[in-house]
């Protein structure tokens, strides 16, 4: 495996309040820091021993993992991988645009140290993508200049600078060596050092719109987990006793295993020899069955059991560079370009030869140099026999260019490979990867157009020409969100010069403030920015990177409530929108606005190492909302209430408990206190049994469970514990005893139903006490009672609580299915509701009482929210014999956290910006655009053409979702109906605006006649009972129509332009 040290044991402490950091009990062996060398000296020994003053961070003998900082990344990599990374020293050579992207991502990831090596001076060409260089740095050493800002990214990572020669003695100090844009001779020499010493070597190169990655992790590298996916676990219904035993899953549940997987078993009754058995190899027989080999000597299977996948390590043998060049294995990045890797393998090799022969790279768009390049390629030993001369010509013409989005994509990929080398987590690239974005080029440009002197965009102009650079500068783009993807997009826009020219503009909005957990991947932010607005902080950061950028920042949510700011006029002024959102609702809203205004939309998202990008092109592609993911599986309510069988069930139950007790019931009580009559009137309109349940909860909050002091809060928490983990379980077992059988004679407690056991409270049990401690303090917070954060004091108070005796009762109905539960909730006793209302004290008696509902916040360690949920969930898990979950896992599930890592964000943002280039060029061919799908863990890269917008028809008129009827004059409803009948031969049977029905054929005749002579604006006002705001420039009407044969036909919406709308300015 990697050279990263042994796995360490971790101690957990989850009481008063639990720390985020997990302390490593056994100290790591002290690793001598690699000495930094800033200045070259004549003596190699002096180079190795000289210590530069560039250093931050520290290398302690015992290591902490700061879960506050690494929270989202930990859910991708896990603690073990993070600990291995934190003992790894990484060398990154070459601090151009690609090198700085890799360094940024690796430093954010949390390795032990990163040494930045470069002997080159910064040039103007670097500024097209090197975001930590500026015009004033031209001529200075790139590593030295970049170090200051890179070192601020992560206080736990020691960042160093070295500007000397890469000698064998120096290289041997590192776990991983990364070479960017290096010469072939350098690569070969360093490979001869790294390979025999099992030092991981990564070679990365980007040239124009082309890129290369090579990996060599040594002759025997162990991958601990090839995919990073959670082990599959299934409940089984049967195991045959035979030589080739067949395992059948419960209730036609797909097992999800693949041939060659390994499984182990637990909780099997009868054939108990399977429990805890050494992992058995799986042979898949079907979606619901699999074979595990010989069980003929085992006992007969009776019932129950869980089969759980066991991850197996994989050992890889990498070839050194010299051999891998001759025997290349390629990771495909685009299956539509199956022949490209072999061609680009020749191209990059030929580039080294060209530079060696002529002393420079081929000049931008120079035909003579391109011809020389082709001649050298034909002589190459790597020539596959048939060269794609057109591709190689293009390679030569743009190889001196510097493309920020390409560096962004490759920088994320290579940084992930560095993390794999350090941790053994996920499958490495084996061994070559080539990537290109040739679709961004539409035509040859003149050599004179590809050269610009004195411009920071020199590297980009060498690819696309001066005219296109002016186009980018004039763009007006709206970036929605300034989180992880938003930060990367803004950085990329700044490097590319988007909105940085006359008339250009970037608008960015984000309503959130910066939190500590953001800093691990939202790299524009620093610790001193915590609790500052994301949008303004990000805007300031990119203005430093490129002072020419024109950017306006807002702190608005996008939605109907901000349409006064982001009105139709605002959208009409844009060239496009780039979403960087974290929720579906906002994405759909922005998609709808873009379709209405016919603006391109760039969409992207990430989930751990997985990412996707989508481009929406007006009149060409479907929209974002045209296709949707299937809805997430929901947990049946009865499973949560009475029959949990997985920790996910107990955590959801605990989260629901928190929301029910500390938010919903408290909100209802607070509303009652504010205005009892109005609240009761609203409650009585609720469906089913909700009025009774709501009023009972209000009475409990205001009367029965209202605490006066902390002792009352402790008593409530202790009695609530008794009810949840003792009384309710005893009642459940009274109704359904352990030996209960169903009408078919099958055991009731079998399959997914786990037979529970009640718990007996023990004040000395840390988990029991944690529940009372957190519950009591949260209850006190609700009522404004001073909290007691002393565990011993709470324990003493708990001992004084008198707990009523409980006896299970006959006649109590417990629903077994959700249908039974729904039927039981249909009706309620109105007299009982009135009685409860009378039992609640009057407003005068409750005067002075204030209840403050709690808003769940998972990332605040001091508020006890997660502590309560962890305790509540694990106690319920103990009831049902479910394996407990630590705080970290509980936070992921209960907090619905989306795992995230900087590398995926970097790649996805790069892919988005490649599509922006195509949009800016105005491409109208569908095949030019690409939607991307990646999984850096595998690694997998997939690209496809966007789906063409579907075409619909009425009569002979073709239309798509991008089309609309446009009305530019005021009309009455009758005129509107007549217009469509006469002009389009369409009879409108229904007309609606939003949720308001304005006209329909089944409407009462009097109402219909009344509306026909009103203006459409007046009809909208009357039906919606709302005024039309001055900023609204058009109304959208939806039509149901029939044609002249009386058949229903689908037609576009109507854009009814208003004459009163006034323009809005963007400083609102």
C-alpha cells in the first residue's frame, strides 16, 4: 500500500459537549520534516540542508482530524484514509496553471506537507490560469510567489518551497511526486528514482485544449477500497443446504451484488455456522439470488439473517514510465473518441521531441511549425501506424496555449490521484489518461489573431484568438450560488476574462454566510471570513485574482420573492446563467426563468467523487426540468414507529422526534400564545386527526409538560426516556409477543421485523445519561430556563425523579402497516378537542410565558442538537438489536449531509466552463456540446450530447418548449379567445395563470359572461386577488385548446406583454 503509516485507534467521547476532533491514542512515529530550501546554492549538500523561512502548519507526533473543517470530505474518504493522508509528504513540481490547481486541491485535502518546486519565472501567459499570480509577479519565481496564498488554504498542512534541482536524495523524502509540464528527460530520470523506491509518481501536462496524466504507484500498490461505495447489506429469506448453496433475498429485494464480491453473514437462525464466517465469494444467479459455495455440512436454515458485502483489497502492479510508454493502457474519458488516446499518446511524445529539436513549442496557429510537428510524429516510435493528421495539426497549433478550464479539470483529477496514492482509497488511473475539448474549436484562426502582447490572456488568445477574448470580456453572466461550485466558477470566469471587458458583467448571489465546514472546499474563503456573506467575500477574492473583472454581488435567494430584483428586464440583459445551487427547487426555478427568457443555462452538481455537468441551449436542447431523477425511497411510517431494522430508521425516527418535540409542538404552542382564537380556527381546518393531535401537543407544552425550573426539565427528559425506550416497547410486545404468529402460521417477528427488548434506565450508563442531559437542556432552552451543562449535576437531579409505574394495557391498537395507520388517523372526537381547549389556561394566566422553537443545526457542536439525536437513535437501536452509529455517521444520515470534496468540484466547474466557451462562440450544432458524468473514485468519465429538445405539433406547426405565443397589445378576454380562434384556428377550452383558472368551458355561464368583456389584466387581478406589481413586464398564460376537429391539442404558453412595466436597477 502507500507509504503513509499504520491505521490508528480512535477514542470517542460524546458527552458535554462531544468534541468534533477524534484524538489518536497511539502516537505516530515522529517523521522528520523535509527541510525546505528556498535559494539555490552551489553545493547540493547545502541545498538539502538550508532551511527556508517559508513554512506554516506543524507536524505533531499525535494527529487530530478536525471534523469541523474536514466534515464533508470525511464522508467521502473516511477517517482511516484521512489519517493515512495526514502522514504523507507530497512534492509538486511546476507551479503554472495546472500545478497551482493541483496544489490547491491537495492542500485542501489535508496531507501532511506539500512542497512546491519550480525553477521558472512567471510569465504573462501563466495569468490565463495561474490564479495566485498577478501582473506584478511576472519575472518572479512561480513557487515562491504562489506559496504565500497556497499556505493560507489549510493551517494543518505544512507548505514549503524548493527551487533547487530534484536530486535522488531529495525525492526519496516524499510519498508522492507530481510533475507538471516537465520535459521527457526530467520525467524519465525521476521515474527511475520513484519506481524502485515505491514512491508514487504522477505526470500531468496540459497543452491548449489537450491534457495528459500518467500514474505509477510502484510495483505493488494496494487499493484498500476500489469504489468507496458503502458495503451492500440485504436481509435474506432462505439458504439452501447443498454444495452450491443458494441464498434468496427477502420479498424480492434486489441484492446488488456482483460476481466476485465477498459476503459474510449475521443473525442467521438455524444455519448458525454462517454467522461471522470468513467472507464467502459470491456468484450471482439472478437479481434476488446468489450462490456462496458449500453449506452441505451446516445445520438447516430456519429463518432470518443479513448478508453483508466485505470489501477486498486489490493489488496493482504499475509499470515504470519507460515501459508504460511502449505498452500504454488508457483510461477512456470519452467513448465517442475511441481512437484519440493512442493519437494523443504520440502527440505529447512528439511535443517533447519538437521542443528538444527546435528549442520551443510550436508557435500558435503556425502552419510551418505544425507541418514540422507532423513530420516528427511520423518518425515517432509510438506511432500507432495510422496518424490522425488533422487532430495532430490542431494539437500543434494550440499546444502553446494555456486553457484555464482544462487545467481545472486535470487539476482535480490529478489531485484525486494524489489522495489515492496517499490513502489507498479508490482505484487509481491505470496508467494513462488523455483528455481533450476539441469541440471548442470551430475554425482555424490566423496566426496574427493568436498573438497578443502584454495581455494577461495571452495563453488563452493563443488558442481562441483576440476576437474571441473580446467576446468573453463583453459577456454578462449570472452566477447563482457562491458555495463550492460557485467559488470555482467565479475563479474560472476571472481567469478566462468573462465579464472583464467593456460592457461585461458578472452578477453573483448567495444568501448564505460562510461556515467553518465550507473552508475545506470553498477555497476563496479563509478562517477570518467565517460568518461573512459568501457572495461579497467571493467577489472580493476574484477581484484580487483579476482586477479587471466587473462583478456585482447580492445576498438574495432566487425565487418568486426576489423577482422584483431579478425581473424580466434583468434576464433579458444576460448572456447566460450558471447555476451553483444545492437544491432541486431552486434549480427548477432558475431553469424556468431561463426558458422563459431564452437564455442558456449551465448546470452542475456533485456527490462525493461523483459529478455531472449539463448545458441547456435555447432552441436546441431540452431544459433541466425536462428530465428528473426518480424520487428518493422513503421509509414507511410504520417501520419508523414500530419496526425499524437499520440505523437509518432509528436516526430518522430520532430526527423526527427532535422536530416534533423541540420545533413543531413548540411552534404551535407559541402561535397559540400569540393569538388563541385564530390559531384554533386554523387548526380545526386541518384534515384527519390532526386537530386533536395538535391541540393535545399544545396542551402538553403549556400545561402538562411546562417546566418551571431545571429540575422539571430533567424530570421531563427522564420520563420521556422511560416512555420511549421502556413503556412503548413493553406495550408493543404485549400486543405482539415474541412468539406471535401470523394468520398463515409464520412468526410475526421475522424478516424485516426485529423483535425488540425494553431498556431499564441506568444513570451510570453514559448513553442513558446523555439522553437526559441533552433532552433536559434543550427543553430548558425552549422555555428560556437557564441551562445546566454539568453532567454530574444532571445525574444527581435524575436520581431524584420519581418515575410512574407502567402496566401494558389491553385494547391499545398498534398499526402494522401504513394503510392501517392512515385509517386510524381519519377521524377525531370534536368534543375532545373542545374539552382540551377549555383545559388550557386563559391568555391572562399564560401571560409572560415565552416558548422559542429550536431550528435544527447540525454543524454547531455546542447546541446539543446532534448529541440528542445520536443518543435517541442509539438507544432505539439498542431496543431493536441494531448496530449503533457514531456521531460522525449519525450526522451524515440525520443531517442529510451531501458528501463533498474539492477535487470533484474542480473537475465539474472546468467542464462547465468548456461549455461556456461553446455558448460564447454561438455554436448551433448539437454535437458540439457535451453533458458530463464523472466518478473520480473508479475513475469513470462519460460524455454525451445533450438531449435534443422534443418537437410537438398542432396542425402543421412544429413547436418546442422554447416557443411561445407572444401578445403585444391589451385585450379583453373575449378578444383573446377570438384572436386564437381566428388567427390560429384554436378553440381555448381553459385558460389559466399560475394556479388561477381565468376561463373554462365548464365555468358557470354568468361568471363566464361577466369576465368576457373585462381586460385580461383585470381578470387576473380579480381572480388572484392580488395586484400586478410594477416590475412585472409580462403575464404567462397556459392554454388548453381543441383544433377544428374538436380534438385536444398541446400548444405553447402565451407571453402577454404589459405596457405599464417600469425598468428596475440592479442596486436594489
